[in-house]
């Protein structure tokens, strides 16, 4: 697993046929997901309107260090350095992740005690349409200290079952707010404006030549409210705002299988 540069993001990427040992228990109440050999079928619900959109995901990318303000990006890099994580060779960074890591809601089992989520906008290109959702880039922080790409591949990438129309998200990008909570006590973990991150349009420019149908991109996260990762058993996340104060949210339970 190697980090992708912009020029490497092309539809012809071949994914490894051997997957890491992670099992997922998924809540199928609002959405469905079906794994195939080189792709995953994902079903989400569009807000507003309630239309169901289904499509095959054949390329999963996790973007990092995508803040608009480079000084804030440097602050985030310093935050990670305090956790023993080396700085990236360039910003932003793009990492390819096996497509079977993408899940819509559910209950995740991970190998290792030091894993945590982080709220992110998610760009989806499904069935010929562009959509914007919200998700959690769950990451193995212990592996991250030696290899960021592998730490991303080691955990599920969870997407909320309801997504926003692309044009709506672009029009209201500077109004949208991201939040996450950890634990049964719902301690506020992250809170900030989506405008701190590059918009889907801005990120799409960087991905030019690779944003084909079937691509899902986790778009980067906002800083933690307090220093230190929270290795909680429950993670909740949401994105809200716009002229109708739309809110889309997701949550999942984490079960750690320590080896």
C-alpha cells in the first residue's frame, strides 16, 4: 500500500485480492452493501427527497491534510507528531484503500486496541451521479506511527446512510458544520466548519483524471477539540447546515479483537 499522488489516481488502479482480517457486522435497516471481487455495491438515501441511489464502488481513496489554511494543516501535522506519527512527504496526500473497507453504518470489529474515528465529508460518485455524505475514517493509531497508508487500510471507512445532493453541498459548503462524539456519554470530540477543508470542487481539481464513476473519497478531517485520540467503543458523527438546516448523521459500535 503506497500513498497516491494526484497523477496516480486513475480508473485503472488494481486493488489487492487479499484483504486484511477484519470482519464487519452491518446494520441493514437504512442501507445495503454487497461485496464483490473487485467492487462493493453501496446503497444510500438522498436528502432531500428520499430517493435511493445505488452504485458500485470500485475505487476508495482517503485524503489527508486537505485544510484550506496551510497553517492549520501544519498544526494538525504537529498534533499527529505528538502521537508519534511522522509528517507527510507532501500535502495534501491521497491513499488508496481496499474497497471492501467502505461500510454504510453498522458495527465494526477491528484488530487492536488503539483505533479511533474522525469525522469527514465524503465525496461519492455513484451511478453516474455526484453526492456528498459524511463518514468516519476509522484508523489504527498504533500502525499509523509506522505506516499511515496501512493504518487506513486496517479499519473500516464508515459512511452515514443518508447523503446530500452535490449541488446543495457546494452551494452551502461554507455553512456546513462537522461534529463527532465518542463513548456512551457522547463526549463532543470534534466540532468545526466544513469550510476549513477544501470543498468537493477544489478537491476534484486535484483528482482530475481519476474521479471516475465508482469512486468514493474521504475528504479529510478537522482538528480534535482536546489533545489525544479517544479509543472509544462508540463513535457518532454528523454534518449539518444549509438553508433548511439539513443534518445527516451516522454512528457505529467498535469491538476490538486484541491478538
